[in-house]
C-alpha cells in the first residue's frame, strides 16, 4: 500500500469516528436535557407532597390540642353535667 492510500484510508476512518462521536454527543445532550426536566418535575412533586405532609401535621397538632375539650364535652353530654365556666 502506498502512503497516499494509507492517508485516505485513515482520513476515512477518522471521519467515521467523528461522525459516530457527533451522533453520540447529540444523544447525550438530549438525554441530559431530559434528565434536567425530570429532576425539575420530581422536585415539584416532592414539594407538593411535603406541603401536604405539613398540612396533615398541623391538623394532627390542632386535633391534639382540641382533643381534651372534645372528650370532656362528650363526657359531660353523656353524664348530663353542666359545663364549668
């Protein structure tokens, strides 16, 4: 094989590798954008769940504070005793 033919063959092979690399680079860029979008959606969903948990916690704390009044009122009603003031 002569030098010119080897150079042409090497240029062809390098061009094929560059084409494959360019294709893979575009695929990775696209996947990276998709992952960033997925991350954003996931964070939003977790924020929503976290907000709902906070609401439940506030409700449970409120119920814990109100429970003695609720129970004593029910007991008075059942026993027929008037409420103390």
